[in-house]
C-alpha cells in the first residue's frame, strides 16, 4: 500500500480470525434461488441436472482449496469443512467465506452450458455465505446431522407441495393442506394420493450429497519394460449416505477422522438452536458508512495467463467497471464505488439495513455477484480471448463512523492508484526497453514522484499527466442525476433532479469539488 496521510483509515479494519482449535465450516446458499429456479424453469420439486451442477461446482472447490476435506450439500446450499489444522489465509473469516462464494459462483457460470446446453443463463447467479466455527468434532457432527435433517424435511414437504400443485391445487390451498403436518402424515399423503413411496425417491433428493477426498491408486507412467507405475492420489469422491453424521459412515473413511476427528457416538435429538450458536456472525455497526472492498485473487497470474496489456489493460479495467455498474444496479443500498486495477470499493449508505447489516451475507453477496457478472461479461470485452480458468475475488467490510473518514478512505485508495500506476508505468517501460524485472526494480528503488515523471518524459517521451485518466484516476461509479421537467400549478416548468442510470466517471475524488458537484451521492446537503 502507498504511504500517505490517509493511511490512518486502516485502523478501522477489524480482525476476524477463527481461532484454534475451532473447525471452520463455510456454508453457502443460493441468493434468491426461488426466483432463479423459476426463471430458468427448473423441474419441481427437484431438478436433478441443477443438483448435479451444484455437486460439480462443489467438487471444483475441493480441488481448488486442498484444505477443504469434506462437503455436504442439497438443493441450493453447500457446506465446506476445512481440516482442523488449516491455516488457510490465516483463518480470516471474511477472506475465506468470500473466496469460497466467489469461486463457487465463477464455476457455476463456467459449467452452466455443460449441464444446461439448451438453456440460456439469463442473469448472474450469486450466493450468500457464512462461517460456522465448530468448537469440537461433536459440534461438527451435530451440524451435519442438522443439515441432513433439514434436507429430508424440506424435500419431503416440497415433494408433497408440488405434487398437490401439479394435481390442480393452488399454491395457497396446498400450503393450507400441509400446514402443521408431520412426517408420517406427509408420507401417507404421497402414497395414498400419488402412489409415491417416499423412501423410493432418488437418494440425491432425500439424502443430499457428500464429497470428500480418498486415496486412489492411479497409473502415473510406464517403466522401461512397459509395466504401469502406480501412485496413490487424493481424489474427490461423491457419495450419498442415509446418515452423514453417523459413526458408521464417518469412521469407515480414514481420511475424515484423520483430518477432522472421530465421531464417538451417534447423534440423538437434533437441536438446531445449539448448532446455530456457533455461527461466526457479526453485525456491522448501525449508522456507519460500510465499505465492501473486493480484490482479485492472484490476479498477477490471471493477467499473465490472459495476456493483459502492461502496465494497464483498458479492456480489463472496463470489464471491472461494467461489473461494478451491475452491482450498483443490483444493490440499491450501494451509493458509490471506486475501483482501480483488480479492486473495487463499494460504499453502502450509512442508514442501510441490507441483510440486517450481517457482515458475511453482505460481503459474499456482493463478491459472488461481481464474480459471476465478470464471467458472463468476459466475452463482451474480450471477444477473441478465451477465459482459461475462472477468476475469484475476496472481500471484507469495514465501518467508517463519519463521512469525513469515509472520504479519507476513498482518497487513500485514489492516492494508492496514482502511486502504483506511476510506478508500474515506469517499471513496464523499463522492461519493454530491455531491462530485466530485477533491474527495473533496482532502478526505481527509492525514486520519488518527480523522478519517475522525469524518467518517463526523458527516456520514453511520456508525459505522465497526459496518460488516460482511467489509468491515473481510477473509476468512480455512481447513480447520475438528471433534470426532469415538472409543471407547476401556475403553468411554469421547473426542474426536478431525479436519480437516473448508473454511470462511470474518472475524476479527482480527493478534491472536495467532486463531492460538491455531486451532493446526492452520499446525501450531503
């Protein structure tokens, strides 16, 4: 980060480490997937193809993050369990939950055509995620028992509901029929009215899906005599079990009790409230400005693999801006966004009650929506460049108590934009002139702004201040104001300002003039 007088704003960041010896579970849920399933015409009560897509995405998550050793999912949710010794990203809750939600969303978009080749993905899917901090393996066992019980109850209810609807009942009539019914009554309804034995339904629907890593023997090469040379490799295994929290299932898989621990006894009564008490949740302070800042994960490699122009790829920046515009259109409580390179900061209104100010839900929803939008719009900005692998972003949320401190935060990011862009411009011009990267770094070590400007001007004929403003200033995204004619009683027409479409601007946001010209952004009077 660049050193500046605004750096004090970093002191408002709060640590959210999940302490040892707690086990980490990341649970993701589809955001408004009731609507998503309707728009994409999923089969009711269960769409096997969509469930297989979820399982495939979960498998990719296990491949991407080796510290995840077990996963359980059903419907539009998945729970990912990290090995007990994990130090993944220093066990920072916000970073972990946002990365998993982001990567899952990216893979979901990537694999959509594989599972739905004849159905267009109409809009960007997104997921909300949270951390469950399990104090012991017994809490993990109780959590898994709770989720599988919920799978069974939800599936049984939904099967009854949709069979009744398909038989001609209205949705409200069906809900009234099923009100207060118990498990046995629903089983009887299915069998007597529709000839369905609930226990004979596919296990994918009734039991959910488990993913974990097992050691399989694979041929890696052949020796000089043509004989296969085999090695043990850890591979993802998908299974269905009637009781994922049972001793018999858990303890028969050595990899699970090695990485997570033994289940000493079977679960008796399931107590959801007990398990919910371990959810690692925080609510953001009321009446504070909340900034959700997202950063590309390993974007140095991503930009190299996709051959982004150095020091700045204008199309890549415009893709980021397009995604930020989509975020503001999706989340009305976001008033402003500022972005540079592979990062964006989204400012929520200080009176926002989005998701009841639950930090994890806000972060994951924004990050996963941004990611899936990035995936879907890649071809618009890079029509001749194949996306070689899905990107991911991490996020965090920070509260700023006053508008002055918020503006200092935004100023800090723009100062950082300038310093980094100036350095990178010098660095890549030196590299392109024939110097090695190490030589370029040594050459620039200790140089100040004036010296870098002089280097660019004298050696490369570049006037820094004449470079495109998108590179030097970064991008500001906000809702524009337009004049709307209003006819008064006396017949005169007066102008009334109304919020219009979301736009992108490249301005000096450190200067108060910008905020005075756009007082509506943060509701300044």
